[in-house]
C-alpha cells in the first residue's frame, strides 16, 4: 500500500468516526496553528486576505476556512483528500458565503486551478510527499503569495524531527478508539527550509511552539514562507551563420608585479624584456589567464582576489587587431624563477626610475596605462580603463 493510500485510509476512518459522533468543531474566534488553542499568531500572518483567494490544504471539518471567510472576508477554498472529512465540511458549511470545499489530491487540484493569493496547512502538509506538494504549490500560488505551514516537530513521545526526507509512522490518537497509523514527513526545520528553497519559496521565519503544559513533549513548528517571483523568460541566441568567424584578433594579458625592488620583468628568448603574461585561452577569464601565465612563466602563485584588471589596450599590427588587458597583481606566493620550456625567463626586479631599454611594446603600453608619468616611448594604443568598483568578471554560463 502506498503512503498516500495509508494516509487516505486513516483519515477516512477518522472522518467516519467523527461523522458517527456527529461532532463538528466550533468556528474559532481566531486562527489556531497548533492542536492547542491560544498559542502563536492569528490570521494576520497570511497578510491582507480580504477579497483574496486563499487555499486551505487538508481543510478537514472546514472550521478554519469558515473563520477566515466570516471574520476576514477571504474567499477560501478547502481541499481535502479524505472523502469523509470532506463530507463533514460540506454537511455543515456548504452554504457559507465565501467558502468552497473540494475533495481530492492537492497537487492534482492545483494543476487545474487558478493560482491562489495565499495558502496554509494546519498539521496536514506533513502527510504528503514534499517533493510532490511543494512544486505543485509553487505553480498554484501567485508570485509573492504567502505559504503558512504548521507542522509537527516533536511528537507526544518526545521523538524529534528527522534529518532525511522520508516518512515515518505516526499515530492519530482518538479518545475512545484505537489509534490510526499514518505515514508522515516529520522533518527538521532546516530540512523544510532547504526543500522550500529548492522549490521556489523564500522562508521568512520558523517558530517552534511547545505545548503550554510544560510536561508535554509535543512541539509544533510554524513556517512562514513566500512564493518567489518567476524568473524572466530567457532570450535565445543564434550565430550569424554556421561558419566560424574569420580570425582577425589576438587577445592577451600582461601583469604588473611591484615589490620594494621594483617591477618584475623577464627576458624573452628574442631579447626583449617584458611583463609576465600571454595569450588568453578559450573559456578563460582575464583574471584566470593572468594567474595561469604567472604560474607557467615565473612559478609564482596568485589568487583571483589578488588580481585587479586595469583596462583594455587596442592596437593593430600588420592587419591583426591586438587586444591586451593589463592587470595589477598586488599579492603572490613564491620567488620568480625561470621555468622549463618557457620562452621568457631570467626574471628580475627593476626600479621604476631605472627601467631598461628594449621593453616589449605591449608591456610598455600596460605600464604607461598604469603610470602615465613613466618616461617610456612606444607606439600608441587606445586604452579603456575599467570603471572603479567594477564587479568581478563572470561567464554567461554562471548567469544561467
């Protein structure tokens, strides 16, 4: 027998016994979120519900729905899985203005219903698999709608909540009849918060409400959540054609490392002196390229937070557009050293007022973009400085 069948059977028996006793709970003067009265907030935690559509999940005998309609002017729909519980509500409150009662599974009901402005469940949502109920509630509520859940935390025997999403046996206790076994998701507050977050809700508060009789172990948890807005529809993109664009640009980075001894320069095998740096690889951010090239060429280790991008330099060399991004590395680990199989080595620190001749033009451009007062001659390049406070770069994939 499935969990849903077990719970439906138990609540059917419960409802039948209450019908046989002709018992109808009185309409409360205020909402009670626990099996005991006079504890916790009232209907105000549902927000402004006058004239709004409110869903009562597991509405039972219907007395809470009637209270909200009569005392607060809400338009309440009670959804109840058990036919006998539904019969209790309809037989007593069928003609109450502003209240409707439906019988069936809440997830199936919401799939065909107009979205509600608010929803609540008093002790009932724990009888439904949250992986089924919560996504249905997200689709069945308007963006920003409150969802208020009263759930068991610790039972009468002092057994606390579970830390895994799995049902366990809980008994419905009856005054004059044997208890009814059910399967219930009694979950820790953090686990409920994780589930609600996963399915598009923001948890605003979780309160634990112990029984007013200090000798009773039972504790109820009251969760206030809100349905998050829908994400904007994503806009698709397409290339101009299926052919790759003609290569026409070279993109590289150059890094300035400044110590008490001066700026770090290495000698290329062709004889020029230059800053650490090189070509940006596919899928790589500028910061990542700086860190990689620094490690490959000098053996120094830096972190993304150690790198500050200065801006872009653009010039043309023999018909190729050259884009160079300068960066200032303000912290690193290790000592610079020539690395095997690298074209630049013999790393040394050079005072800014004693820079050598023969600097690589891209390094010259980066240095003068950083310090325009440096007396360096080089071919011109268009420099665009990054705005102060520019956030860290990210990839389009990270925004998805």
